[in-house]
C-alpha cells in the first residue's frame, strides 16, 4: 500500500479545495462564534457570578447581532464555495500521513524508536488512548469545554512533555539476570528540571545552575542534583539533605530519612552508613548488600540520564514526508517503564504502583508514560485544531496519521458527512501500511461524522534472519448514542471482519527479501462508548471481540477488576478546584469518595437520584469506555505479557475523559544466541 502524504493526488485539486474552503470559512467561523456566544461553560458562569460588573453580558448583546449580520452577508460566498468543495471530497484521500525527520537538537531529546536487531528476550511497547474532544468550539461547549484551538496546543504540549521525560536505567550485571530495569525518577536526572505535568519541557536541557522547578532544590548551595561537578551528577560527599536544609534528618514525614536512619555510601541520596527504613523510596527492609536489593546488588550499575539517542540513521526510502523546521526527535532505545509519580519525595504509602492479584502493575498517574510508543486520539474533529495538535506532537512523534475519514458524500446513497472520523494515530515507529473504513450504520447526530476504524501496520524491529518484526494497531471510535447497543455490536462485527482482511492483505512477504513478517502484537485502541458494568450495555459486554482480544481491566462480562477505573468524567465538575490540575485530579481519583463525585458511574433505569440530583452508583469505579485490548496469540511460540496499565490525568481541564496507557512485553521464547 502507498501512504498518502497529501490530501489529494493532484496539486490542482488541492488548490481548488483551498479556494473553496476560503469561501466557506468566514461563514463557518461566524456561525461557530454565534452559537458559542449562546452556550456558556460552568467556568464562564462562575466568573460572571463572581464579577457582577463584568462586561461579558454587554459583549454578548453587542456581538450577537454583529455576528448574525456578517453571517448573512457571507452566506452567498459560502454557498458558492460549498458547491465547489463538496464534489472534490470524492477524490480526497481518507487520511494524511506526515513524517518529520529529526534535527540534531531534537535527536538528543529522543523520539523515533530504534529498529535494531530483534533479540529473543524481546522488547516492551507502550500504548496510549485519549479522547480529547477537539470539536468546533460551539459543539465542544455542550461538553462544558471551550477554546478548542488553545486546548489543542495545550494537549499536544502536555502529551510530549510527559512522553519525553528522561528516566533512570538500572543495569544489573549478574550471571543470572541480564535484563534492564528502568525507573522514571526524572527528578533525579542531572541537567533536567522536574517539570510539572502542565509545563512545556524547555528546549535547553543542559543547564547546570539551580532550576526553580527542582523538587529538592533550596537556597543551599550544596544541592545534590545541581552541582558544578561534571563527573558525578549526585555527589556522595556532604551532609546537606535536599529535604532538610537545616540538617534535621530525623523527621517522620520524610520518605528518605527517618528517625534513627543513617546514610549509606552507595546510595545517591544517603552518603554514609546503612539504611534499612521501609519508608525510603530506594531502600527496603532488606539490607543494602542483599541480593534482593536492586540498588545495592553485586554488579549493579546505575545510569542517571535521559534516554541515550541511537547513532543517527539515514532516512529509509520507504516514506518521504515534507520536512520543516518543526522536525521530530531522533532515535532512542526501547523504553521500559510506564510512568512516574507526581513527586518521588512524597510519601509513597498512598501513591505507589500497585500490583493486583493477576500480577498486573496498575496506577493512576499525572503524566503520560515516559517514551510512549503509540497514541490513539479520538474526537480530533476541528481542522485547525488538528493542525495545531499535529505540530506539537511532531516534536516527539515522527510518524502521524491525521485527518482520518471523509467528508460530504462517498456515493449517492451515503449520508452527508460534516465531520471526519476524529481519529488520529501518532507513532515512534515507522508506519508501513494504513487503511480506513467508515461505519455505514451511524444514526442521529452521530451519522454527521464519518466515524470508522483505522488499521495500521508498523515496523518495530528486524529479526536475525532479516525478517521484519511488525505490529498491528486498530484505532476506532464507536457510535455514541445511548440505547443503540445493536449499532455498536454491528460496528464491532465490521471491525473484526475488516481487521482480518487488512492483516491478510498486508501479510504478504516483502518484495526485497521474500520473507514473511513476524507479528509482535495486535492491539485495539479507542473510545468504544460502552462500559463493562452498565446493565444497558450487556449486549456489547458479551461481544466476540473480547474472545479474540483481552481486556486487562476485565474479569468477565459485567465485571471489572477491583482496580479498574472509569474514564468518563462528570462534565459539570471539570473546572472545580479539586480537579483543576493533573496532580489534583490524580489525588481525587485515588480516593473512593472523590471518584464518586467526579466520575460518571454505571446506572440502572430504575434507580432514584441522590441528594445531589445524581443517580446512585450501581457498581464499579465509574464508566470505563476507553479501551486498550491486545491479542495473546499473534506469532507462534511468541509470548505477549502485559506489564503495566495506567490511568492518566495529565489532560485535566482539557477534556472530559481520562486517558489510558498499557505496556506490553513481547518475547520469542528462545534463548539468547
């Protein structure tokens, strides 16, 4: 298959489309502003009530007639543009593929993943899914969201800020263990400030002076992280503790030093003696020289650094994208950790990564996973917001499929589509093939969008026999109207059927080597618009999709695992101070009462509302409608295991969904040659 790097195969058609949209856009913008002025968000209502002298009401009274007058004046031009634009959509490609080569500076920060030889122990891959609600501003307000263009930029900044975080790698050199353990304690990394989940990562990461966002820095000149020494990022001499500048290291509130605790010479946080406190995030009750301790085991090497970039590689001739000044970051080795906590220097009793009875690590994180490999976004509908979001994400993700779907009529029998599918896929690995299909059974207002499914094939490595190691991704957004279970089940049937056809069509041996591809993973991501606990969603819960793909959060039809969390937020509380930031939303989601307050819960038709007007929760921890599913049987004798699953709060205040992330470990089951 050929990836489409332009919306049209002809530059002439592209020019005609731009001309027609130039006639349509003034009318479209004025109509959007006119409708937006009539629908206020809860934040705008609160500001008006707090400031009675506000001129907002006067602004609305003056601007509304003006917008209406200009709208009527622009209608003839919009009609002319529409008559030219609509027929051109039949020749439009179903998606836009963009690839940005990294420049030297961006290559140092990491981005494109390495396609080094595939080793028997395999690799781990991190997947994410997020519904970002980038509708035209007037429509987004019905979800209590506004300022779509600003939100698009901020969403992109937060995602790349979370994904590009540096990490600590702990290399364990022993005869029985050759694995690499990577922990995202980015606040310990020399030269990198601990950025909050709201901040954009600074371009210059080589600063050596104290940074204002360092979580441990104080007025003392003896900061263990920012030091003039070029040899050791964390000096082992000196008695100054970054937590206790006064020298008192016996406070019970400190997760590093406890009463009676001593300092250990081999620990970057303790400088003498031994430390056995269970409250310390580094040491446990095990002695420091115990073989069970990953920090002080024999032969342990600790590398405190950002991910090291691979040697620069020449661009393969598979796909040529348009380069620009906003090129992407370069090669980094495969990532090995899901995410890190809000602050490693806080007590970890309530915020540590937990492991369920099924052995799956799970957590609620204020950050997207470090070195996120693949991210599927839904509801990226607005064209201008799509461009802004794509520019931001291209600073970290080299390969992007956007503007997925179609507009107008595909044939004389189809319904007119005002919006595309809203699906976007970003990847650190090269995209080999892509295919889009539109669901033909949309109803009501959902039929106005070209909702469908995007199938993608990516290359993640090369075997010793020079076979390509590939993965399959299925990105979708199902029908949203409640009560239409039959529609969603039909769409799931089509998804499975189309997916089988896509894999068959792309599984032919490569023309260069004549060798069949080896499949590392097959993953489904997206907003399925049903949960696993609601009585109204029983039909979808029993669909055959869940026999072919595994849901890490699911015990069975109608029952989630105890740690599974709802992903649909109550829109009325999006701007409450308690959930206004990623860190505060994370804290609320870790509390059962907080979840009941700010999540939408599965309900029963016969339930009565409680004192706040909300229906009493049926069961579970909220409506989980955002999914990441994976297939356990993709390649014979290969093993696919889930390592971690996370619920991400980094987009707090920007969308009405929580994001989800999952890490898969893929191995061949063979021994290292």
